[in-house]
């Protein structure tokens, strides 16, 4: 009771438009699963940072810094006033837990992990709904459905995301960030089957096609919602960023080896050190989770889309110097023919070409005006 009261007092003390509410899975979780498993998962001894599935901050924490928003603390930790509902291992549906048989060692695992729809319901049942119209909402979900839950119809994931967004809109939400899925078929755990705790024995087939289809369907759905409601949805296509980083990692401050994760999950979970097999700034921290350095790059890309590519509705965020993009993906103003390209009017004949009257004495030192 006291914890709940303290939570309400902290939320009330904050300004609504200084918050970002987060829904998703381990790519966004800042400690919900860690708290629910009594700090067992993700294991700190594996180098995971304070309940995050990476070796530092996750993307939404970096984004909050860039946008000068309150840090999204874990909502399901009753000791803090958290706006982050993302749960490691969460699918897109309304399940309360996730079960899978890991390909790493054949163990059958079940973890508490509220799905996206339950996360959404929890937010809508909170007093924080009063802030919905002024709050930024971020959603990144779907990879668990495909890699761990064996989802074979990507449209089910898209439909769940749509249900979540429409429910939030009905609750007053107006500003959204939605990130699509990267080609997880390129993750170390998928390339080197058996190297991660977070991949099911039932390795999905046609994963690349599923991700491609999901991303297209997601984009179409978001466009429909964006056009039919008085809301702003910043849709972030994360695939090109990963491709660009993998093609030239050093330019982005990453280690050259983009295929070897920092943590050797097989060695770690079998208790056979050394566990660390690659640089801390590798692209991947473990078999399916990116390093904190890549999370930082994701945040910068999201920030660029929201603050620089948006339609101008998010006006309080400044673009980094030298990175400002057109304000909208719609036809920008600069695409209009500039006035200078119009046929100029013939200049008026300057008075100086006319036969001037003889200047009066004392005024001959003035030059004729040039137009």
C-alpha cells in the first residue's frame, strides 16, 4: 500500500509530457523480468547490466536522454514510479508467461512475461491514463513471437499491435513511436544454431520472409491508423541501420567482428569460462540481443525520425547539428520550385540611363541610385 502511494506521488510530481511509456520485450526491458525473477534473469554474472538484456543502457534510455524525458523505469518494480511496461520474453498477445524449449541445452523454460496486450491493459488501468494525450508511447514487439513462441502467421502480431494502439488512442494517446523488426535471421543464434538460450528448438523456417511480410503489413496498418485518427505515429524502419552498421562497423564505433557476440552463452550457461569472447562494443552482446553501443545507435535513429523527419507535431525536440532532415516524408517544401527559378521581370530602366537634368549646384556629388 505504501509502495503504491509513493508511486502515485512520484508520478503526480512529474510533468506528463516529460514521460515516455514503453511497451515491448527484452529489447526495451529495463528491469521488469529481472524484478519478477528475483534478479535471476538476465543473470548479472553474465555481464547483463542491472536487469537489461545487454551490457548497458537500452535504446529507450538513450532516447530519453536525447529528448530530455524522464528515464523509463520498470513499471512492475513496485518500488519505483516506472513507465516502462516492456517485459523480457514478452510476445505480442495477452499471455502472462512465455514457455519454450531452448535449443542451447534442451531445457524447458517458463518465465513470467506479460504480453503486449496485457501491458497495454495495465497502463490503461493506471491513474497515469490522465496523462495519455501528453505522453509519448513507444512500441517494439514481435521477435519473441517468431523466435520463441513459434508464431507462423505474422499478421497475428500486426493485429495485436493494432489492437494495442487503438486501445491507447481510445484512452487519449496521440503520439507514438513504433519500430519494426530487423532481419533476425542474421543474428548469431540463428546463424549458429544452438548458441543461445533465447532460441526455441523449433527453429522457424522462412524467418526472413516472415520479417519482410511483417514489416510491410505493419507499415500499411500504421499508415491507416495515422490517416484516420488525429494522432502522430513515427514509424522507424530499423533494418537499413543494421545493414549499414554491419557493412562498416568502425564508422559507428563498433568492433570489426559483427558476427561474434560479446558473451559466449554456451560457455556461460555450462559454467566453462572464459565467457567473454568478443569486444564489449561488438554489434551483438549475446546470440539475439544487441550490445548497448548498438542500442545507442538505435536511439539516435529513432530520434532522427521523430524530431527531424516527423510532420512537425513534435516541436520540442531539436535535431542534432548536421543531421537535420526534411520535416516530413511527405513532399517537403523544398520540392516546390523556388521563386528564383521563375522568369524574372525585366528590370526597370534605371533613371541614370535617361538624359539627366543638369544637377543643381551642390548635388553633383551624389551618385544615381542603382536598383
